[in-house]
C-alpha cells in the first residue's frame, strides 16, 4: 500500500491513461450487471458503447421521479412539467462527450454522469427561465421540463436530461437569470 498513489477524488483516476479508464469502467459495468439492472449500469453501458463504438442504440429510460422541489417550483411558477419521471437518453449522453467540449476541457467525467441519478438530490437546483440546472459547484446538469423526443417511434414529451458540462466560472450562478430553488 505504501507504493500506491493517492488521489484527491475517484474521478482523477480516469485522467491517468485510457487503459486504466477502460479497465475500471469495464469492472464497474461487470459489477453492476451482476448486481441487477440498475440505472447506473444502464448509464455505464451507454458510456461504454460510446467509448467503444462512438454511439449507443439504447432507448431513452427513466432515471427516477422528478424531485419534489422541482415539482413545487414548477407549480408555483406555472412551468409545465411534461412528466413525473426524469428521463435520460444515449443521444444526450453522447452530446455530453462531444469533441468540441473535450477540446475545451468541459466534459463531465463518466463517474459523475453515472452517479448523477443519485447525487442530484444533494446538488443545488436552479431555474434559468427555460431549463432546470443541477450543480455540485464543479459541473452542471441541464434538465428540460418539457422536451419532445422519440421513444419507440412515438413523439413523447417528458422531463429530460439534456447535457452536462464543467463549470468554467463559479460565479455563473450569481447572475440574475438564475433562480435558486
């Protein structure tokens, strides 16, 4: 153990080398697959597809109920929430990882994306007049309250995860357009 490097956070491991990243991601997927079909395992499988093939054909899926504070804010401010479930799709996860974000250092780690469904309850929540934003101070996760998407060849409106990005300026959420919930 004395020769093991220490890391400030688990996400720093993924910046070491692609081989380590793929190995750890594979082990996470293997562990989650043996522990049942969880939301986290679905996200990890999609991310693995994207890393391996550049895309994933997994259909959009629910990552849980819309949080109570979001529902109360929407009701109080006449914002239409299209569903009581929060959805995520392979297309949106792929959008989070596009090359233009990577070159600017704005890509959110796979660990953060996989942990989002559970971690969102501890994050700050904002509304910018159009979308809801979850933030942990380092990343922001954007949620559209009434997003139209195709699910099983049918156009459906739902509350949908749109994208995630690293925060460049921590003072961003002090701007007047953001309402803290």
